[in-house]
C-alpha cells in the first residue's frame, strides 16, 4: 500500500487510528501493540501478500536467534556462531531474492557458464527490513539490548510507517518508546507534528518529485536508446533526478515520521538539507542518515574504520560505499555510484588531512570565498554521481556524464528554458528554504492563536497534493524498488 | 503544548479541525465534480465513462446503455459498426483495445449484471504485435470497489477509483478555463498547424492510395506467429467462456472491411488461421458466428471511413442486419 494512495490516506490510516484510540482509551493500552502489529501486517500483505510468510518466518527466526545470543548460558564462541548464522541467513535471503540473477549473469559473463536464473519479484522493503534485523542481532550480541520482549520486537520490525523504506531504526530506540505506551496519551504537539510532516511529505512527493521525474526520464531514456544528450539536457536531466530523488525519498520519510507521530512514536530524522552540504562528508551526514549510521556502525567500524592507518581507512571507505551502492540495487551502475562516493569521501578526508598539516591550505579553506566554492563543488559532484544511480545501463550513464563535461555535445531532447527554470527553482528551494524538521519546529513554536490558520493552510496544501496524487495515478516511491 | 490530545488547547483543536474540514471539503468537491463529469465525454476521458458504466446503470453519451445487460465487446471496428446511438447496447470497447483489458472489463461489468445479448468482435487484429504490447492498459488497477459489500450498500467513490480520479487535474483546468479571460485562453492555446482535410469517405481516395493504405494497415494488424499461444488469445478465450457460463446470448461477429483490405488478407495464413480459431471458439462455447460477408448487404467504398472502419452511413446499413443475424 502506498502512502500516497487513496486507500491508505482515507481508509487504512483513519481505521488504524480509530482502532488504536479505542484500544488505548477504552480497553487496555498494551492491546494497542497488537492492533498496530495487525495493521502493519495488513499493510504489508496489501502490497506483498505472497511474501508475508517469508516476512513472518524471518521475524520469528531472528527473534529466536536474538534470544539464544542474549541467553546467559550461551558462551562467547557460540554467540559468535549464532550471530554469523543470523547474518548469513539474512544476507542469504537478500542475495537470493535481490542478487541471484545479477550474480548468475556476472558468473556467466566471467566464466562462460550457462546459469539460467530468472529474476524474482523482490519482496517489498526487503533491503530495509533485512538491515534492521542484522542490526538487531548485532546489538543483542554487543549487549546493547538488555531485555527482549516478543511483542515489542514484532512491532519494531513490522511498524508500518517505517516498514517499506525506513528510516532504519534500532530496537534500542523503539523499545523504550513502546514500553511507555505513548498511544494512551498522544500529545497535541504530536498530532500537529504528525499532520505537518505528512502534509509536507505528501506535497514533496506528488507536487515536486513526480513533476521532476519527467525531465530526468526524457534524458536517461534517450541516453539508453543510444542518443548522446546535449550539455544542457544532461545537466537539466541529472539535476532534475537529484531533486526528484531528494523530494521523493525525503517526502516518504517525512510521511513516515508524521505517521509515527500520530501514534506518539518518534522516528529518527533521515534527511537534513543534504544539498546545503559544503563537503561530501557533510553530505553523507545529511543524506539518508539512518543508512549512513548503519553502514558506519555495522560495516565501516567493524572493518577497522580509521583505526588502522590512512590507507586502511580509505580502503574501508571504498568497501563500505561500494557495498552501500550495491545495497540499492543489483547492478554495476549502483556499485559505480558507491565507488564514486567512496572516492569522493576519501579525497575529502585527504584534503582535511592536508589542511591540518599545511597552513597555506588551511588558510585557503578558511577563506570566505571557499564556502560557496565548496558548496558548488559538492553540489556538482553529487549531481554528476546521480547519473550512475539513475541510468538504466553503464553506457547510458557514461553518455549522460560525458555530456555533462562537454559544453558542445550531443543532441537536444527539447528541454528548454521552461524546464531549466523549473529545475533552477527546485535548486533554490533545496538550498535556501528550511527543511521539514525546521518548518515543523517553527510551527510548534508558534503562539496558540496562530495554529488554526496554519491548520487551514496545511489543509489547502494537503488538498492540492491529493489532487496531484490522483492526477499522477499514485506513482510509487523510488526507494520501494530497493 | 504537551497536554494530552483529549484535553488539547483551543489552538491545537482549531488546527486539527480546520485541517480536517478543508480536506473533507476537497474530497466532497472532487467527488461531486467527478460524478458530474464522468457522464460527459468532453470533460473526462472515455476510460472514466467506461468505469462509470460498470458502477452505474444509465444511458451514456459515448458508450450507450448500461441498464440492460446487452453489450458489444470489441475495438473500434465494432464501435463504428454499431454507433453509440444504436439503441439497447453498451459499448465496452471503443478503440485500440487489448483482450486482457476487455476480459477485465467484461468480468467486472457482468459481476452484478445478468448478461443479455452480447456481441463479441471476431478481430484478428486483436492478436497483432501492437495490441500485444498494450497489456492490460492499466485496467487491473481499477474496480476495487466493485465488490459484494459496496454493491449491496450502493456506495462507491470516484475519487477512490484511479481510472476516474486521474482526470481531476484536466477537469479542474477545464472548469477554470470557463472563468479565464479570453486573452489568457488565446495565449495559453497550443499552436496547431493547419491540417489538410480528410476525405469524407474511403471512396474519395484514389485507388492507388487506397491499396497503399490498406497494405500498411494489413501489415500492422497481422496476428503474430503462434497467436494461439499468446496470453491475449487466452484472455479472448476466457472472455467468451465467461460469457457463455453466464448464459449470455452470445454472438461472435466478423465486422465489414473494405474490398482492398479483404483482397489482401484473402490468402494470408495469419488472418485465415485467426478467423478459423475464433470461429472454432464460438462453436465450442455455443455462440453463433456471423460473418459480415455472408450478410445480404452490398458495401461500397462510400460506406467506409477508412480501410477497416464503417462510417455512419455504413453502420446504419450494417448494424440492424447484423443484430438480426446474430439473435433472430
């Protein structure tokens, strides 16, 4: 079920809120957990009933493994073995559904084999819930989770606002909230917060992201068909995609945060104005924050992080980012995108290291003109890297990124001034305007008498978004593919 | 502001109240607008009217009558042979349909209706590559409200029906244009190049052109190799079986084609096999097979719009005779 669908917004959500309210107020507050679990399973089954069984089996298996690891009777070597077993199980399932055809195709190419493995329908949200389960097992192993509760655990893995595309949450940040029965006493500020986030997120998705998608589509489709785009088309297409994926994914996250808030639950922030970043390091602290956190805590640091010298650090960065790229999709273009970002991060760390060592470089980096230059450089690098993320093939990615570097190149796909101005407006939006968290924070700080007017304004924005949503025929969120 | 929701401040209550009021008003307005416009073909697309015909029993300007359970299942060849003003039938097809789409539509249309007289088009072009590429044309996403509960309660929402509600944008633009000053309408109107007038009927084209056009159309509409193995032929077969099971008075009808077109397909094995397969299907399911060439009508080029479509004059000549042949 899509967040941007009539069924979800006007049937599933009101019914779930009503049932939660009845259970919390009139029955037993802990019953709400059961209500939310049932709603979450219905939510998942609606989109992917075929894989509901797989989802349930993985859920129970991981809990059993978690219990075994947490048991005081289990010795350290056994704990390690169980953790390895759990990680292998989860990654094996992920590999089977998401990477098997990719793996077979590459083995065939490399060794001239004749494997014939067809692509399967990938279970919805698998990349997200697998990571969440791995994080759970590792946290239990590291002793970060002291107490396990099956009901809390099931709700943690299935809670519908974050089930399909995050934010990737940790058991440790959800259990204390569930224990407090937040739904029995939802604060007015949470309701305003929830509605505001949902309204902003929906607008970002249906009014902005879905409109930018057309411009990117024109350019990348032409490139995939063998046509080299012109310099301006390549830039408009790539920046349009950069805006589309930002508004799409951050819009999804805003809705997820807003939905959780309606039940009194706080989900972590996932985006913090990433296109305002003045370095790639800063970009990754602002973009898909919960994925960056996962990759850092469960991959980069276990690989040795920056504790084993400069060379190892850069190697670890490259490995982490390449695997992060592969996590997005079973294609070499995603790996290339990850490697590109790994390289940029390594260069960024190297630059910082050199600045710390050489005074003239430090002075240069502290010059007032360096700030806008650093922003521009970061923005250009990030936008160029999107070519690999968006392109359906390596050849298309090379065509688009090549055109971005050659002023007099290619043929025009008829993206003109109108498209340029729309995309430029989007850039101004993401660079100058406050992000969703800042907007909601300001709304919550308003005097009480101003709130009805804000509610009226948000109602109008929501209504317009609803019409956009219908006109666009409920386009899926990009991250549903991953 | 950390007070509980049940004892929230007046400002917070005003926020939620006004938000919900505006959203409810927008929902009600959208539903009202769609209900008005779904009936009118100039405001929303024919897909919306066709979905409306599944839910509502009335006479539709572009599709005909959805009250009786008589239906015409095919593409533009059948649609133009029985014009929408031909009484007593509802057109489930209009132009360029695919058989998977028709299957969905037929099954949904007759879910809560008893079929009466149903004519299914015997059209080899339904199994051409172009049609195979169409798939379900998005119809598998529609009709979720066409269920027992909502049917019994008589409650459905066009706002919740994707094939209808996607017209909300053009519809509101259309409404807004009525209140737009003339200078703005002129400024916003897309520039259109003057087109050469199309001849009024097929007979006005020179013979060479007619042959050339017919050749092109025959090539595009030729059924694919092994068309009987395709999912589209399976959908066509299931549609006929479904109608037969529902006890429809069923007729499979081959619609008229121009002489040029007929000449070109006369010895074409793809076309011949398709007609034979369709005829066999009709026989197995107890449907009458009517071939327009066997009817006592003499067609002239003046009866056609183009290679394979009757014009209004030709339709008026053909439809009553065909209906009689089908059901008498």
